[in-house]
């Protein structure tokens, strides 16, 4: 529902998605897991700093130290991008960015951090561990914080040196020995595990995988990440002796990003706290921390939808790649505004209602917004998400010019009726809404019934437009792909839809005419 765009100003200004949350069963101190801003303590000595690794080699191998050349394998740096374009360039260079430093004690774990020296409306410092030969972009501000030696990644290490022992010795020399796990003091291990979620209405509540989401781990600057597979399993490429910090980053392997913690980052992060070096298993339920649950549901809904767009299944165009999705905790309405992909908001009506955050919406523009205020279970969040994804598929076919008129109708109706989402169907642009919402409500009902069983629920059937038209044709043998074939750029009304269907399927004209007669204006 595109009308939600007008609620963004209020929703983001008074209750952004990063509103403070209570702890998730943690205890005060370093092990506490909260979901607001990270609280940093003192700066620590980094055991991976070249100087400390050299000292550890000298300590363990005093007769060999002069013959072992410990050179930096990585550069620990921070960047201060000015805008979204610079952020994208940094990630395109292969950097995995973090909004907080890696060499500070974390007094209280959280989902995000914003440097107090940086204005809240600007992007905060972004920390990264780059390869030793990384070429820093000249036009983006950066600072080199340290040069590091991370043995796990060094292919030229001396064969007669036990680098795991060197790593542990460096932890001891820097005062970080208490971070090592006793069981792994003999060797380091690759973390592996599974991230799962429960949908109470499916398969008896048996957990299933959170698919394609990024799992990040780090101990100081030893930083690694991977994606879960479709069943939620992951294995980290680096090995650890100390307990890593585990975080879920909602940028998906299928090329979409979910949410923003602080508006100024392209993907939300949910911290999982510290875990064993051998791995961490997590099962998310509706009783879990609220944002984590919502993000995992939306993640799976989008992952599954994109997969089902394949020719062997629904045979529909997938939503555009690099889809940006905001989850809004204080709204019920959702939207498919497609701003990041070029739909315009530069008209007076929308600009007036966005007010002071108009620039922010354009700069970090969402494509979809999912309002979840009263959505307490998996099914209701899933339902809203697939509705908006169906709009995104429609957008892929018709483009920005069509979508702008769709937005214009919704915005004018919203103002004219004092908040009525779809208006009364009057006006020259009403047909855009009529076609688009009929399709999305039909798809929502169809996908819901396929997931949860039973007949298609009557989503949207009480409005002045009629998703019943698509439902009727579906029940009489039309496939989704055949119906979608009629949603071309020139189909901007119910009459135009009927004409296109008759043109495409003349042999089934009696069925088509029957349903349009039943739901005549």
C-alpha cells in the first residue's frame, strides 16, 4: 500500500527502527546482549597488530625470531563516507564495513553504533579490515588505524612455526588471555552452525532455516563472514581460539537488503552476542527479540519469493535486484514505493508531507516498506511482504512512468479522504490502482493459501477494485504467468485489462467476459 509513504516522516522521526529495546535475557556487563546502541569501554591492545605478533614469535622462538619475517597481511582502517554513493563504492571494493571499532571492549552489546563525534544525521565512521595491498580511494576520507598480521590468512607462513601458538601467545602478551576458550588452547576451529526460525502455522512449528542471510564473526580484527544456505547452515572460513562475536547482517545472498538500524546504513544488523569458537546455533521465534524476528520473517519471505519466480515455478519476473526494504515497527501500512529504483517523490504533494526528511528518504530510498505494528506472528508479516513483492514484480514490467502515476493517485486519494488508503476509485488515474492492487491482493491470497493450506483468503475483496477477477480466472485454469502477461504498460484500467486478456487468450473469451460481467462497474 503506497499510502504508507506519507507516514514515513512521523514514523521515522518519532520511532525509528532503532528505538531502544530491552535486553534479551542478558546480564549487565560484557556478555549482555541488548538491541539498541553498542556501549564501548576502553581500547584494548590488539593481539593481531604486527608489533605484538613479532613479540609473540620472539617469546616462543627466541632463536628463530630474527629469521621469521612478520609482515602485515591486512590493514585495519576506518572510513567516513559522505553519502550513499561513497558507501556503495566502498562495498564494491570488497570491504565489509562495520559501524564500530574492533579493538575496544564492548561493555554492552547492541545492534549498532554511532560515533558521538559525528553528527547524527550523517554516516558514522565505517571500520574495515582490508588486504595489505588495498588501494584507498582518494576522495573518501579514511584513517589507517593499524597494520595487522592475521595468521589464518597467510599462505607464506614459516613451516616450522606453530602460528596457532603464536596467536595464543600474542593474546597472553597483550593481556587478552582470558578471552581464549580453554578447550581450544590446543588448536583453533572453524565456527559452524545453523540459524533457524519457527512459523507456528507450518509443519507443526518445526524450526526451518533462515536462508541466505550473512553471518559475521570477529575477534578483534580477525573478521570473517559467510551466508547461510537455504536451510540456515553456515560455516565460517577463518578459525578462532577465542569466543567470536556473532552478528546477523540482513543483506541477502539473493541481492536484497532489509531495513536500516539508524537510517544511514543499507542493511540492519542483529547481534547474537559472543559464542563458542566451534559455532553458534540460534532458533528465532515470535517470542524472540522483536526486530530480529521481523527481519528473519521478511528475509525468508523475500528469499522464497525470488526463488519461486523461476520458470519452473511461478514463471514471473523477480523483483529488481538490490531491492531495499524497510521494516517499520510503528506502522501497519506497507508500501512498494520503489524509490531506490527510480520512482520519483519530487512532487509538491509528497514533498510537503515528507517535510524535513525528504532528502533522507531520497538518499537512502526504500523500495518496499513493511509495517508490522500489529503483526504478531509469522503469517501476518509474510502476507504483507508477499503483497509488496507482487507489486515489485509488476513494477519490473511497467517501469517508473507507470509507477509514478500509481503513486500520484494514491497520494491524492490519501489527502482527499483524510487518510483513506485507496480512495473511492474516482479520478483519471484510479485505474492504475485498480489494476495494481487487484494483482497484489490476488497474489497475496494465492501465496498465503499455498503456504498455509486451505482456500484462498479474501484479501482485498471488500475494496472498490476486484482481485476476485484474478481469483476467478485462476480457479478456471489460468496460471499466474498467463495472468501477469496481461499487465503491460498500457493496461491502466479494468477495461484495458479485459481487452488485453481477450487479445492474449481469444480461445477463452467466454470465461474472460463472464468474470468481467460479474464484476462490472
